[in-house]
C-alpha cells in the first residue's frame, strides 16, 4: 500500500531534517518510492541585492510503500 509523508523544516536545520527522514525510514521499515523537495527562500529585509536571501522553508514529500494490513 502506498503512503505519503510530508516533512517540513527550515534551510538552517537541514542536518536535523535529514536525520528525521532517515530515522522515519529505519523505524518504519518502509520502501521509499520517491522523494522530492522544495525550498522557499524569502528575500532578506532591506537587502541591497536581489540575490540576498534569508532563511527559507524546506518541504520534503516522500512516497513510500508499506505492506498492506493482513499480509
């Protein structure tokens, strides 16, 4: 049976997010089918350059498979 899990964090805490995802995989003994992510950066307040960003949200969507109940 396929399931979806969404993880959300900020880009300054990517190491913790990675550990959380890996722990979820190990703890639940799942088979990951796909992982995709998105980074939403905001322009820094008062930034003089359009290339200056403050910390942003990171969203990771995991599609995984578990055994159906009763198997």
